[in-house]
C-alpha cells in the first residue's frame, strides 16, 4: 500500500515534468530552464505552488499572483501519468520493463496532448521512441545471447526490427488506400479538399504506429489500429455537433487504443482468434 502511494506521488511529479514538455517542445523551448512561471503575469511559480495535484486544489485552480485560471489539463496530465505509472508498477514491479514502458507511456501522453493543441507533433518525438525501443532490444539481445544458443530469427533486435518494418508498412498501406479513396471522393464531388485536408492519415500517424509496434509488437499494434476509431467516434460525434468539423486530432485515440491493447490486448484478441 505505502509502495503504491510513493509510486503514485513520483508518477504525479513525473507528470508535472511531462506538462513542461507538452507546453515547451512544440515551441522549441528548453525543458530544463527557466523554471515554471504563470503564462499570464509571468510570476515565477514557487515550489510550494508547484506541488503536483495538491497545489492546484489549494490554489483552487488560480494563479496566486494574478488569479488567472490554471488550465484543468495540468492536474489532469499529472493524474493520468500517476495512474499509468502505478498500473505499470503493478504489472511489472520494479523491473527493467517498468522503466521501458514508463518511457513509452510518457511519450504517448506527451504526443497526445501536443496533438490536441497543434493537430501535429514534432517529427523527432516518435523517432526518439523508435530509437529508444531499438536500443533497448540491442541490450535484450546481448542478455539473450548470454543464456541461449543464438537463433537469428529469435533475437530480440531482429524481432523488434521486424515489428518496426511491419508497423510502418501496415499503416502506410492503409494511408495509401485511404488517400486513393479520398482523392476519388474529391474528384467525384469536384472539391479541392475536405476542410483543407487531403490525406486520410498523416505521416505522423505512420511514424507513431511504427513506434507502437516497436514497443508492443505488430499483433497488438494492428489491434490498436482497429480499436482507435471506436475511441475516436465518440468524440467525433461531439465535434460534428458542436464544432461542425470533421477534423480531429487522432493521436490521443491511437494512444488510448495502445494502452488498451497493452493491458487487455491478448484477452481481446483471444475473443476473436482461438
Ligand atoms: Zn499569474
């Protein structure tokens, strides 16, 4: 119990750092300096006003200096991160995989919230994920070789590389056919674009799915691809009714689907393939 509380607190602090990343990475600002300040009155936020989750409640969601409202998403990101880190700790205990997937889940959080703000993400984010995933598999390969007779196809690095290529290929194929479908639709309706959009999936989605495949394997990544629309459809209905737009940031749904696939994917696949 006490362990879970500590992990939760550390997770919330980590979430606080992810907030900084979400806020500053798209603007090419340093994530280390300067310390946090109020976006409106620029007053530096002191340590006792910067305690994850707690400070938001004590300050009742307002800046101490200028009383400007603090966006609810700051504590939300902290809470989501803390819960995810706790879930991972229960899943893996304090093992190397705990750290590997904490990193992966953190990237999902950062990428999702940046996508909500900008409808795009810095290109390098998914590539950092892929690089870390591949490097990790190199380390696993070294450990594997110590205890097993090397079978080239069973090497973790080879498997991960295969996942990456399939993840890219699979998503790109969908993008290709989706784009064909859209250009047929546009020429049939004699339109230039759908609200300025001509693509079914962005290249960012392809990179993202490559990263997902590196971390959870191609089988679960394929599941992610089919689950995400179900998550998206709920929001899309809202967007259509209230904002009259067809455009939705897609990475949050892919991320939600990736988390679902990670924790329950094998069960879900078991329902369909026996
Ligand atoms: Zn302020």
